[in-house]
């Protein structure tokens, strides 16, 4: 595991953009596609906006990117809370990725059907390979959740299916999410975490006992891939 700490969200976002540009370039030297799962939440918005503008924009071979989402809120695409909508507005509408390579979760069919469809799609993409995504970008909530793996939910312990749909009572909303088995087979998983509201939980996740039911982010442990935490000083406050 690598931990990189930056002054604030802006510095972190520039550093991640720079890192991402190099990583995509390196991967595309050995294969013809780069598969990425994006995260929702507010933290990656700055990164997405940066990637859509110079100097980063021209340094990525967008037509070789295949885009997925780690999780989705089961609300219409037109809803502000929709993760695909956020990424489209901040980034995808501004770069030239073929639409056939952009795979958002469907929220116009039943949640279970949507999860089953996504699962099938992922198996078509990755089945014969040991490794799944080239990169999974993740955020972490101040309760230790990541993806839509929330504390106290069964989906945290899913060890077979690659996707899940379930009703999240606390938010009165269905959630669609990738699970640990598919994320842990990624070549690289990168968390972006900022703000002092996350300092306590970050310390528990990284340095506390293994309690995934309480801190679902601890379920993310790439089998052979790399795990990188990009955090700001406020979030890193309590790390010893
Ligand atoms: O759809 C979502 O809610 C997410 O994908 C979620 O897992 C997110 O990454 C964290 O909640 C962190 O969100 P912030 O970056 O807004 O703190």
C-alpha cells in the first residue's frame, strides 16, 4: 500500500491528474485499452474537471478508455445525485470517448436487472483475464463506506457476485455497486480522501483492527494489484 499526502484538495487533484496521465500512458504501451471505474461523491469532481482541461486533456488517449462506475445511486440520470451525470458533466461530455465505451449503470430498469446486466457486461470484458480494471477510483465516506458498501450491510461481505443492488434504508434509496471480488482483482485501486471529517475513520481504516462490517473500506485489498491512498493533510491528521 502507498499513502501520498497533499496540502489540500486542489494540490491533491493536480497530483492525481498527473499520476493518472502517466499511468494511462504506461498501460497503453502494452495493451490497446484502458478500463477505469469512476467513483461518485464530491471529492473526484475537481479531478474530473482538471482532466477535461489543458494541460491534461490532450495527454490522454481518450478513444482507448473504457469507462465504468464503481457504484450508482438508483435515481434517474437527470437527477443531480446520479454519479454518471456528475462525471459526464465534469469530464465525459468534454472528451472524445466513443459512447459505446461508456458504461453507466442503468436506472431505467429494476435495480436487480440493472445489477445483473452490469455483472454480465463486466464478465464479458474481463472473464478470461486474471485482472479486471486497470484502475478503480474510490472515495470514502466519513462512516468508512466505499462504493455502495455501507457499514452494517451484507453486501460488504459478498465474495462471489461482482455486482449488487440493494435498498439502503438509511437513504431510502436503492444502490447499485461493484463488490470486493471484482475490485480486488483490479490492477490498481486508488482512494481519494480529503477533509478533517474523515480523519478519525481514515485512521481506523488504515491503522485500526480489521473490522469491515464497521469500516467497509477495509474490504478493499487488491490481490495482486496496487493500492494507493491519495489523501490531504486534513484527512491524514490522525495518522501515526
Ligand atoms: O455514490 C457514492 O456515494 C459514492 O461513490 C461513495 O462511495 C463516495 O465515493 C463516498 O461517499 C465519498 O464521497 P465524497 O467524496 O462526497 O466524500
